C-alpha cells in the first residue's frame, strides 16, 4: 500500500484517518444525543466524559489529516460537470470545517460552563476561557447548529459515495477503501 496519495489513489494514511474519523463521528453523534437526553446522574457525567474525550480525539485527527493533505497531493475528482465537482469540494470543505468547529465549540462550551475536560481520564485540558454564561450559550448554539449541518452534509456525502459505487459504478468508493 502506498503512503502518499497519487492522481488515482489515496495513500494509507489518508484512508486510515478517513475511516477512523468516520467511525468515531458515527459513534459520537448518537452518544451526544443520548447523553444530552439523560437526567442528571453519574451515568450522564460518565457518558459526557467519553463524549468530550472522543470529540477532542476527532479534533486531533482532523488537524493531522489537514496537515497531511496540505503536505502532499490528492487524487483527481472523477470526470463530472464543473458544478458537480464544485459541490463535491464544497461538501468536503464543510466536513473538514465541521470536524474543527464541533470539537472547538464543545471545548469552549465546557470551559465557559466551568466544567473540566479530563481527556480519557489522563490529562486535564486547559480552559479556553473563564466562566462566562453568555459565551456558554453561544457555544452551545453553535454546537447544536453544527450537529444539524453535519447530519445533512454527511447524509449527502454517504449517499454520493453509494451512488458512485452502485449507480455510476466508478472507483470513487473503492479508491478510499483498503
Ligand atoms: C460511512 C460513511 C462514509 C463513506 C461511505 C465515505 C466515503 C468517502 C469516499 C469514497 C471519499 C473519497 C472521495 C474521493 O476520492 O474523491 C470520501 C472523502 C471524504 N470524506 Fe468520507 N465517507 C464516509 C464518512 C465520512 C465522515 C463521517 C466524514 C467526516 C465528517 C467524512 C469526511 C470526508 C472528507 C473530508 C473527504 C474528502 C477527503 C479529501 O478530499 O481530503 N467521511 N469519503
Ligand atoms: C466531532 C465532534 C463532536 C460531535 C459530532 C458532537 C456531537 C454532539 C451531539 C449530537 C450532541 C447532542 C445534542 C446537541 O447539542 O445537538 C452534543 C452535545 C454536547 N456536546 Fe458534543 N460533539 C462533538 C464534540 C464535543 C466536544 C469536544 C465537547 C467538549 C469538550 C462536546 C461537548 C458537548 C456538550 C457539553 C453537549 C451538551 C450540550 C447541551 O447541553 O445542549 N462535544 N454533541
């Protein structure tokens, strides 16, 4: 398996980071919704401990991914109309943006609410701000709106991948797979 990306294929670091992030995000969303719905309890605190830790892990992976992407080249998009290629690029940019905005708004929300982030019960992360009720409300709002946007873009993203594979029968899904 190649390490670097080529014009036709993704290298293994890009694939590994893509699927690891995909798995974590698909766990993270139901985890957040479920934990948010619980009444205050030790279980709720524990699940939010996991939600925050996994979220920060996603942030680290997203940063690594973006640096790796900028360091090399990426495969060409398949032949398609200019509009379709623009939409694909827009969708990918939104996904990268959301992988940064979601964890950062979560971190900010926790800091402003004066709640510690004890990353996997190993290290306590520094607070991004002191207690600030107004800022907490804003960060919470940003987090919630970002979740909705993520669900929409991800639905299109997964749908497009399946459409390429089963309808167009091209190599778009295969070249991201191992
Ligand atoms: C399980 C569902 C998923 C499938 C089937 C899937 C499939 C794919 C495929 C086939 C590509 C390659 C497109 C190409 O070669 O041009 C791709 C790229 C990408 N995927 Fe996914 N994906 C999934 C989940 C996710 C998730 C959860 C995220 C993050 C929120 C994500 C973010 C991205 C990004 C940002 C790219 C663009 C990569 C780049 O250009 O650097 N994907 N995905
Ligand atoms: C990609 C990463 C993340 C995703 C996909 C995600 C997703 C979610 C979802 C689906 C909810 C449930 C309801 C909602 O607010 O809409 C939620 C709530 C929450 N998340 Fe995240 N989250 C992520 C990262 C983080 C991080 C890193 C933190 C904190 C360090 C965090 C803290 C919270 C908190 C405190 C809530 C409860 C919000 C409230 O009281 O309304 N999240 N998140």
